[in-house]
């Protein structure tokens, strides 16, 4: 019962954090299809990464820290949901450390340190997604049965 309440309150907090942010821009977002699904969490993190990059280029340290903190929060919730895989847990820890450093450097108003931390954060994202794709190749999901090609009238 406690786990259900915790998950429900965490989800509510994610939606509250998302409501506090600017509405996500749909232009330029990757297309989500059955073959290439994108989770709600990944979409949120991608929006925050764009905000971080924009904040870095404009030198807006307050927006930078806010976007990094929101990304860190969403990452923690996603990690809570997906943390069963030990390889994912390792990647998640690298993501968290890079994100913490990004917040720290933004608070120090250190553009070089924040840029380096963002590069490390980006590298952790890419490494995790490479791992996920590799796992998908070694353990592919079988296509649904009863496709249009196999129908008989």
C-alpha cells in the first residue's frame, strides 16, 4: 500500500513539475511510432535537455539550474520505475552524477563547468540508449500475430 501511495504521489509531482514548465514544443520532436516508441519520461528529459542547451548558450544560469533540477527529478522517477535492470541502474547513476554537477556549476555561475557537465550528461544519455538498443537486438519483441497480411476471408 505504501508503494502505491509513493508511486501515485511521485507521478502527481511529475505532472505538477511538467505543468510548471513551458508547454512542450511539438515542432522538431522525433516521430513516435510502434517501431520507435518514446516514453513520456524520455520526452520530458529531451525537452529539459533542450532548455539546458538554450540556457547554456544564453548564459541564463537560473533557467539552467531549474531545467537541470527538473530533469533530475524526472530521471529519479523514471529510475524508480525501471531500476530492475542492473545495467540500467549503472547508467542511471552516471546520469544522476552528471546532472548533480550541472546543477552545482549553474549555481556557481560557471559556464565552462556547466558546459562540461552537460557534455557528460549527454554522453550518459547516449551510452544508455546504445545499451537499450543493443538489448533490444539481442531480445527482440516478437511482432503481433494476426496482421493484415495473414488474414483469411
